[in-house]
């Protein structure tokens, strides 16, 4: 891999392990948003945006959430505020690639306007599947803390049977829960049954929801709505793993005194070292394939 100048703008605990992994390569790293920390590698340098020669940068690595809708970048290890703009991207070389976990409309639009390539790491199946492991473990931890009974023998419902839903359902089944999985696709319903779980069509959730102790959503649109919440047990716990804005009517859940947890960024909270190594590996692979 040829030496690259890489700007890392913000990030959570996962990025400490990304920095550690990338520092073992021949790349030169420039860090913004990490001034509370010290790195002793010769190829790792703290900088500030106004003092950074953006024309040298071959890549910019953003936090997994990219930016918010105003361009603000998440900063965990510094006190400053940081914003990414089209003007900043336009100061980079044309070949500069922007790496992010996910991307909202704002980030997509400024990359398009600046004509800079953007790579969304979480769009990759391998990254999403690897990340589903700490996500599922984090969901299990939350469920244990939020309930007064064992997960073993509890009725659990997982909404969605995608990359995260499969891992969540498998883990809760492994610890002895009675797992229901809601899906629409007939092939998914068949696979759920083959795994020894209870398959249920998404539009038939109301027939079982009253007996569910823990409801875990992985579908990134409103699925746990007023109708469904109204039929839940008051002691039920809802854990929403879907990206913003989530799939749960939290205001309605609050009115019904049902605990609803929007659990964002679980890999970074549950297993930042593992999650950071996953990101570092895919970044290095991407650099090698350019």
C-alpha cells in the first residue's frame, strides 16, 4: 500500500483502535477532535482544521454517523465543535475519498457538489454482519438490565430478519429465550422456522404482542406504532436498534408507561476494540484496492 495522507475527523472509542491499526501502516495520520488524548507514533499528528493542508489529503475518515443535518461532526475527545462543508471538501485533491459509516442527505449532497467519492462502510455486508455481533450482545445486556426476570424462558420478539435481526434472534435463542421473529418475506419465515424460532408475519404482530416481554426492533421505519404499543403488556421493554429516527413511537410508549430504549451505536459502546478493528480492516482493504 502506498503512503497516504489521511485526515481522521472525530469519532468515538472505536476510532482509537482505528488510529492504532492505521498507525502501524506507512500512512501519515492527521487527527482532528482527539486533543484530550496522546499518541506516540511518529506518523500520527494532532491538527486543527484551519492549520491543515487539505490539498495533501488522500482520504478523510468521518465518524460512523458521518455528520448531522447541519454538517456537525461528532467529537468525543476534544472540546471544539467541528463542521464539514462543501468548501472544505473542495479544498482536497479530486481523488480524495470520504469514508463514513452511514450518510444523511447533507453529507451526500456536499460530496456530490464537491465531486468527491464517498464510501459508506456500513453498506458493506461484511461490515454490517461483523457489527451485528456486538450489537446483539449490547441488546442482550440492555435487556438483562431493563427487566426483572431472566432472559431464559422470556418471550422475546425480534422485528426484522436482516443482518442484525438474524444475529439478535440467534443470540437470544441461545440463552434460552422463546424467540418470535417478525418478517414479511416467505423465505425468511421459512428460515426462521428452520432455526427453531417462531415465525410471524409482520402484519400479524398484534396476535402475539400482548405476551411479549422484550421487543427488539431492527427495521428502520415506524413499525412499533400506537396500535402495537396499545396491545403491549405494561411491563414490556422495547429496544430499538434501528438507525435514526428509529422504528418506535417513543412518545406513545411513554404515554403507556412502556420502557423504550433507542440503542444507537452499540458496537462502539459494547465492544469498541472489536468494532474498531472491524472498521480498520475494511479501511485498509479499501486503501489496498484503490
